[in-house]
């Protein structure tokens, strides 16, 4: 008798759980595609690329100057006294260390800017996703990168990109 009750309770719970899952509408979105293909996302990527290009050109010119200084010091090795030569090497090492610290600082600031900009865009996209899910009775939206498999009918990426392109006209990095 106890076993029958447990079995009946199990089947009741099992069918209620399956019924709940059957009524749940699920969709997925490729956020990388949204960021790279939407107008505001591609605008952010272009702005970041421009900033990175400026940073890289500064790094290249500073590296070139430091290499020229090193070559000049090496060329003067036989002309300068040992003390002057060692003094010039110490100055160069200090400049190289300063350059490395500055480069790391600029790279860290750039990475922070990239992350902050994408997060701000995602905060603008979130209400769009909420409205879309409410309008289309979607209970759950998953990130495509977290899925193993899903049918293409569940992919709402292109629809969301269209809405984003209409609703978010411009995104300027600060």
C-alpha cells in the first residue's frame, strides 16, 4: 500500500513537471553576433578599433625611439668612459621600465573601456529582450554559446538585431 502511494505521487509529480515544461517557450540568442552585427555594436567595435590603432602606433613609435637610443648607446661604448656608459644604460633601463608601465596602464584602461562599453550596450539591449520575450510569450532566452543544440526556429538573434537597429540609433564611447 505504501509503495502504491509513492508510485502514484511520483506519476502525478512527473506529469505536472512535464506539463510545465511543455508550456514553457524557449528561445536563444547569439550575443556575439548581436554585438558585432548590430549598428550600435559595430559602432562600438569600430570606435574601439580606432582607439587601439592609435595606442599601437604610439607603442610602435616609442619602441622605435628606445631601440634608436639603445643603438646610439652601444655605438658610443668605446668612446664613453665606463661610468658614463653605465649611467646611460641605467637611464635607458629606467625609460624602458617607464614605457612598459605606461603601456600596461594604457592596455588595462583600453580593456576596461572595452568591457564597460559592451556592458553599457548590453544594459540597453536587456529591456529590448524583456519586451520581446513578453510580446512573444517567451519564458526563457538562453545564450547560444551555452547551448549544445537547438533548432534554428528558436534563434531570435536576427529579430533582436533588427529591433536594436531601430531603437538604439547611436552609441558613443566615453
